[in-house]
């Protein structure tokens, strides 16, 4: 998406000449050639508490080096040295086989591995255990090697070096599934290439770079970093992990040694330069012709945007495996109905210009991968395209077929982004300028799940007859609303059965109805499913009375009952809420003796003015009719660890409501 090939070519052009002029062919060996493991392997001494852990990472060494293998050929070597104590079957399973990706023409230069058992016996890597797989689990080519002799109480050690195409930026994640006793990250580069770095989520910063005669060096190290179980619920995922970002920033051997390279503004100028240089009269005429056929003249800006987005997303496919001139020519794009990410940006840009709609191109990241950092200009954050419309203060995601106006992928918003627009310099020179600004969160009221259950008791049959209706709006509809129309009849039927039978296993839905999935409905009107069915799963006879499991009508709920130590802050994917109404008529001759059991109100503050999350259930009586209401919402996306207990309480309140049973007793 970011035209890495283009940037790599530019990198080589800028840096290789400088290096050749400065050093010629007199250069030191790469670091990996002098890096060795200890020839005499032996078990490391751990404390009593460390020996009780499933695994302990004793050494995690990463060496990343940018190196001229010839005066005009810059490459990248990456070395990994890993030692881990394995104290459980799970740890053995996770560490006795190593997987090295060979994607993007990665070459393996050296592999060493060995196991040390608890008695100190060493088993070296058997070359017969090394194999290449062309497409391992659809992830591309891998080299895989299994290490024999791994036992509980022993250690696994491996050391390998790979050669890569040059990347101008990189990320190192520290996966904290186990205690890291020692971790070291080193970045080496030719002395005229200056890297900058930044650490996140508690990982130590890299030391100020030191310049040797022919190399520049950055180093970071961490010690005794506590591990925890992965995948904490309601966490930012990889975005919550310790990590280190690094990028090339300056070329001290150039004519302008203090010019910042590869920052956000540099990308902005490249992007608009690419869009403008590829635009000719035929492109402009095509854009005008298409917008003319849309008859947009009397529509509001919002309706124009929706119409154009719908037209493009239903006629042009975005693929990564296309490119070249065809991907940037509007006549060809609409003829072949396919282009790449940059091509689709050009399509939107020209059509919005032709329709007179002001817009800005925005780039941001997936915050569950890494939250966008506006203070550290690295192309690693320029992952995803959005288009912003100042007159409506809203967005579209041009490359995402399932997304529509106002609802870009939720993991891209609620953070910062880089906003860019075109300007004219001089008489007719077009370029781009940009600025980091906020991408606001959604209002929770725009992403709701609702349930309306009309219950009729059939006590003779020991069941209830239900008319059950569910609605999904905004992000709550993201997984089904854009796709439903493309499902086969059987898949639609299976989906409906799954919706109801996941909550009521014995349900056999009839009179099923689905609405809100036409193109005009997408993220504008709710997606609605409803049906009639009978079930005995929510009613039970207990002597002379009946137990009505009203709490189960809202379906299974998330729960955080395990009282474990929390290691990461709370992060929801989007702000959202739920509303449920469950109505029933009390059977003749009966009464409900414990209606107050349905009253709950749990929230995050003692001050109602400061509520940001709440579960509230209550009831109303109208003659013989009882309606139980549940309202739940999370209007704030993030909460610090210090608020985890409050968050748990609200999350668990809905699961507690599942357990509520009303008693129907004879008068």
C-alpha cells in the first residue's frame, strides 16, 4: 500500500553513492559474523520462584544491521539469539520447533540450535530436522526446524541470521507471555545513516547512538520483565505490548545532512505528487462524466459522498496484486473494474473534486496493532487510508469494501491520524501538505444492539411462545449487514437458526424476517432479524410454581469473574450500547412474587453526571402486563488499570442478569 518498492529504490539511490564515495570498498564485517554463542553450553541458575514458572526467557538478543554488501548494494541482516528454560509440557511444545518466514525473498545465512536437559546433556540440531515449506498454513514460505532432546527443566537455545530487503523502518515487539530475564535490541547502520527510535508501554528507550569509525549503533536492553497470560480480554492486543520503533531519519553524508528523511510530510508530498503526475485530461473527463451520470446537483454533501462511495465500492475492486499505469488510469480502472490502493485514492479524489466536495486524505494505523504516534514520524504508522470531509465532519474508508460513510473500521479511529490535502504552489504546481489531528471516537448511541421479546406463557405445555426481534446498528452490525445480501439462501437460513438457537437451543424459528441490508441501509438503518418460536429453555416447573428465566432472554454475556491481576489498560473496539425489552402477561391465576429481583443499577461512579458505563435493569407494570428493561452502555473507549475493578463490575452485571429468575406462583 505504501509503495515500499519505490521507497527502497529511493533509499538505495540516496545512500549507496554516499557510502561508496566515503568508504569505497573498505568496510568492516557485519556484526553477525563476530557474534557467537558460548561453546560450552550449561544450564543457567534461576531462583526458586523462577523455576516454578512454565517458562523463563533467559536471553532474547536481536541484532538488526543495515550493511553495504557492495558499494551500491545496501542490505539488512537480522540475528536472533534465544535461550529459554522450559518447565512444562506447554513450554516444550511452544519452543521445540522454530519457524522462520522466508517471505519477501528472505535468505537464511546460518542456523544453530541445541537442547540442554536438566542433567546438562547437550543435543545439537540435527540437519535432517530442517525443512522448507512453500506455504505454511497459508502464511507463505517458511523454514522450520525441530530441536530434539527438549525436556522439562532443560533449556532450548537457537541462533540464526537472515538477510532481508532493506526497510526504512521497523518494529520490535516484546511478547510478554513469559518472564524475560534479559532482552537486548541492537541497530547498526553505516555511520552516515542516522536512525531514531522510540519505546512504548514500558520498554526502555534506546541509548543515544554512538558513532564508531564506520558504524552507528543504537542499543536498548530490558531485565526481569514480568510475563502474563496473553490475550487479556478488553485489551488493545499487540497495541498494548512493549515495543520499539526505529526509522532512518538523516543522511549525514548528503548535501543536506540536517534534512529529516521519510517523515509524514515527505510521504504527503510523495502521495500527492504521485496522484497529480498520473492525472491527465482523460482522467478528468472520465471523472466529470461519471459524476454527471449520478445527478448529484441537488443533493447535500453527505448524500453526494454516500452516492459516490456506493457507486465506486460496487463497481471497482481493490487488490494488492495489480499496479502499473493501468492501476492509475481512470478509464482503464472503470473498464477493468480493478485497481490498487493508490489507484482507488485517485478515483475518489477526482470524483470528489468533480462533484465539488472538499476532502482530505488521512493516514493512520490499526491501534490494536500500534496506536498512531503523531510525535514520532515513522512510515510504520501509515497503514490505512481514510478520507475526511470538512463540511460534514465525517469519514469513509476507501479501501474497505464492507465499510460505509461514517463507519470506517473501528480499530482505526479514536486516535490520531495524519490529515493531508492538495495545495497549489506558484501558478500551477500541485503538492500536498499535512497535519496530525484527532480521529474522534464514535458516539455509543450510533452502535447499538437491541432485543425486543414478546413472551406468551403456555404453562400446559411447559413452554413459552416468543416473538423475538433483534436489531444491530452501526459497528454492532459490521460483521453481517454489508455481507448478508451476498449469502446463499442456505447460508441465510443457517445464519437465522444460529442467531436464535445460540440463545434458545430448542428453537425452530418460523415467520422469519430480515430487513435493513440493502445498499441504502448500510450503517444508516439497523439490520433487523425477527422470528416466532417456542422454547422450554427459559421456563421450569418447581412444585406448585414456575421459574421464568427472564435473564436468559438477553443471551449469553461477556464476563470477567476471574479475579486475576490486570496487566494492560482496558480498550474497547468502539463505544457501544444495548437496549432490551422483555414483555409478558402474567398468566391468569398467577402472580410474580419477586419482580424486584429485576432491578439492578451498576455503574462506574457515585456521581451520575460522570457515568461512562452502566448496566441498568428495571421493570414497569401496565395492568397484567410486565415489561423488563435492560440498558447497558460504554461511552468511553479506554479505562486505566486503576478502573479495572469498576469495569469488571459493570461487565459482570449483565452476566449476573442472566441468572435472574422470576417466580410465577398461584395467587
